[in-house]
């Protein structure tokens, strides 16, 4: 049954990809395939990064209603964009190269996350669950602080610059820069290889700290490794398209319902495929049926937030 469902997801991904590349395609096919192909690759990379990061985060926290956005990554990204607009102005910000914006966002988010992890978990002797909870609470507090500071700066800037800052802080799947895809692919591939090598340890860690330690897993080292991978995946995806807070929650819980297993060798590829199907299929519908009347990120956030509320009300966090 699991193999058939994985094969179905793979077929759906192929179907949506072909539809994305060919539906209503006119003119020079070389240009069309290159233009749509770069967007397809970018969307696929973001989908895989968000799905894997969310599954890892939920395994680490033993809670299926939490996402890496609780660590304040999206708020930090929005603050960074606002600070750049505040400092350079809307015109100066628009003159920044895509590479400069990408690497500055990625570097700042990675440094901030490593400092946070090192300061809060470095004092821990064995990486207990209480340390993870303290890390989550600290991330939430920093997220509120970043959002408040962003709001303060946005009140000080020119209204035209405010529009630039607000737009840059929103996720966009229509303007993925092709020049960033190679470096993004390499970063995400490295994180995925490291995650795949940990897949059996992840199965054990899902049982809890005590069970993992008793079964021979170096728990604290694995916690550090998982947090670094999560930070890298979220940083790359956020720097590439912008923050998507609840999308990972949506696809991870759909994956748990579709494939009721605790084996990460199945959950990780299934969540990645499902995530790509949702984003690519949604983009096809928005472009070809709804004529881009609303951004895909708005619909994704709405569905993800609705999923979050349903899970909270049902009390199903495990």
C-alpha cells in the first residue's frame, strides 16, 4: 500500500510538472521550456526544503503542530528586508543584485540560528526535552521582537518604500531568479544527503530521548545536526522565495494521514513529493485558470493556518 501511494505521488508530480511546462505554451519552445523549467526547479527546491525541514522539526520536538517558523526565521527575514529598504531606500533596494540579497539573507539567518542554538543548547549536558522547549520559547520571543521592530521601521519610511518593504517580505513563486538555482540546489542537496544518512537515527529519536539514548543514539549530537540542517533548509527556501509559515505544517500532516508510518525513509520522500505536487499544481491552477488573481502564498497560508486550527481543536499533536 505504501509503495503504491508513493508511486501515485511520483506520477502526480510528473503530471503536474508536464502541465506546468506545456499548458497554454506559445511561441518559441526553447524559451518557454527554459523559462518555465527554471520556475519549476525553483518551486520544487522550495517544496522539498520546507517539507523536509518541517518533518525534521516535528520529529525533534515530538509535536506535529509545530513548524520551524516558530523559531522566528520568517520574522527575521522580514526584518532584514525592512532594514535594507529603510537604509537604502526603495530605489537603492531595488538596485541590489539577486545574489547579494540571497546571500545576505541566508548568511544572517544561519548565523542567528547557530548563535541561538549554541547559546541555549551549549549549556546542556545531554540535550534534554526541556532545552528544546526553552529553544522554542526563545525563538517565539525573538519572532515577536523582530516583527515589532519591522513594524516600527515601516512606520518611519516613505509610503512608497513601505510598499517595497511589504512586497519583498512576502513569498513569491513567480519571480524566482534563475541565477540562484545552482547554489540553492547544491545547498539543499547537501542538507538532504546529511538527512538521508540520519534516517534510521531519526526513527529512533522519534521514540523520545530516553529510548534513543538507550538504543545507542548520540542524542545531543543528533539534535545539533538536525537543528543545523533545519536552519539551512529554511534559510535557503526563505532567501529564495520568501517566508511561507504554515505550508510545512499542511504538507507534513497530509503526509502523516496518507502514509501512517514512522519510518523517515518513507516520510521524507513522501512529504517532499506531496509538497511539490501542492505547490506546482496550485501554481498551474492560479496561472492557467485564475489568471494569477491571487498569490499562491496567500492560499497556502490560509490552508496551512486552517490545518493548524483544526489540529489544535482536535488536540492531535502526536
